[in-house]
C-alpha cells in the first residue's frame, strides 16, 4: 500500500497521482487533505511518514507547492528517508542509493506527466543493496 498526502497547494496533483496509482493496481491510503482549503503541510507530511515508519504502507508520497516543507517534515520521523524529486533520474538514484521510502514533489514545479514518470520511476526502482550504500544509510539512521 502507498500512503499519500498533501496540503492545499498539492491537492490537485495528489488527486491525479492517487488516480494513477489506482489505475496501476496499487492500493492507496490517502491521509488528506481532502479539499483545496488552506491547511498546514506538516499534518499530512507526518501522517504519511508515520504510516510508512509503522509498516502500514510500503512507501509514501507527499506533495506541497514546492515539496520542500513537506519533505523536511517527513524526514523528522525516525526510519524515513524522504527525497524531493523533480525529475525521474533523481527518483531512480534515491531508490538505488538511499533506499528512500517517501517521495516528495512540488506541485508548482512538476507537470502532471512528469509527476507520473517520477512516481513510476520511484516505485519501480529497487534499492541496489550495495554494501557502500547500505553503510551510508546506516550512518544516516544513526
């Protein structure tokens, strides 16, 4: 299951990503927001991060206007490695090298088609398992 959450600035893109995930046959846990009324992004960044950290969801996706605030928020949760990506190469590399478990995107920075490519790349790329990358992840987690 994929946890997804956004603030009002990421709401439209969140809804499109959610539909894309469901069309791809994935189960989605939408933690909000549920309408385009001004809300605080930390509420939804924390909710996605907690769902992933608790093992309720395999991965998470967080979206706000720039992706910056919500990614910082998600990274405050132990065990979360959230990466802000604006193109597919970053999504691929953060999975290969960092075993990132939450993807952040900025709705004002990526178009719909690019967002779907980023999501598909992030979810479709496995961690490389290389010792050097695992060693670095272990250092991050310390």
